[in-house]
């Protein structure tokens, strides 16, 4: 009996040998809602753990984004984002796609029981990089959205024909793929699928000061079920960086960007499993 009582009480207080660890955790022992729990009891009470990457003096910004329409043949979420580091040292960047939850379900569409039926959609994320040319150095006017959108369009393939092109053994698809790679963009991080269960997708990557980056979100699986809107279901793109970065949204245009996105998706299928440029969280 005494043994059982001792075992039970030990789960509510730290082991006697952990005084130094307790000091590091800044626990005072007052009744402030914090307590010690043994690992077995923890597993009995919790099934998921969310780690919040909250660093002092970091920089954060969220942008509105949306799923493609269900009738669209292109599975690209809008908008795309260019990311330009503003520091001369390497920058750590966390990217998170945040979807609505069942909370606030009464704000949904009339006649749709979101609380019972809602399910997040699938989001894949591609992180691309290209080395900035000397003449692309940012000026004071670089925050102009139109100027940023023009930079996004540079290096994209605009060839939309699937027919044969000039040259032996080369068709329009191969030519478009070659044109996309000539733009200098290469897949360096992100991940495919996996956002449909947790309602979020998070990735971490390192940004080099001499490069420019692009973030492209894709819906390769199902759209959200019983979402707030019937078309262009919304989500948020969260950028969280250790140093200042410039983020420029640009709308997806299938005639300007379509073939390039297909090329990058093909590259991602071949490389994302082996590359180490980004880590997935969540």
C-alpha cells in the first residue's frame, strides 16, 4: 500500500535528483497550474503534441491564400510567393499552411453542417531557389507589388503547345521543361501531400543571402469538405523568419506559369525524398 502511494505521489512532483533541472525550467513550486507527470501517465492523457517555434525577435507575417477551383485542371493554389532575404547572413524560414478548423462552424455556408462534416483539404508545398543576378539588387522601390509580380514571371515557360517542335526527338513538353529550367529555379525543399489530416503543413528551410526563393502550394488530393465557401476555399500562408525577408504574392496564370509548375512538380517527385534543404514539421 505504501509503495503504491509513493508511486502515485511521484507523478505530481519532480524526482529529488532533478533540483538543477527544475531550476533551469524556472518552476517555483507555487500553485500556478504547472506540475510534473510521469511519461506513462502523459501517454494516457495526450495523443498529439504541437511544438510552437516561438523565438524572440523573429519576423512573422501571414498572407491570404486559396485552393484552386474544383473545375480547374491546374492544381496550383493561389497566390505564389517570392521570398527575398534581406540579411547578409543565412536566414532560417518556417513556412506553414494553416486551414480553418471546425471551431466557428456556425459561420459556414447555409445548409452545410460544418461541425459534423468539415475536413481540411490537401496541400503540398514546393520551395524553389535561384541565384540572384547582380542587376536584381533590391532598390527602395522594390516593395511595389507589380514589380515583384514581374520578377515572378521571369524565367517561366510560356509555351503551351503539346505538338512537335523543331529538332529530332524533341517535343513541346521537353522544350517547355528546358525553358523552365533556364529560368534558374530549382526545387530545394517542401513536401508532397499530408495536410489533409492535421489541417496544416509546416516546413523549415535555410535561405542563402545571394539567392531568391519561391513558394508554390499545390492541391494534389482532395479539396476541403464542407468548407466556408464553395469555391476558392481559403487558408493562410504563414512566414516566420529569423531575419527580415521580403515576401511578394503573385497570382498564378496557367498560360504564363503552368508548364514551369509541372516541371517543378516532376523535379520534386524525383528529389524531395533525398534533399536536405528543408525539414518538415507537423
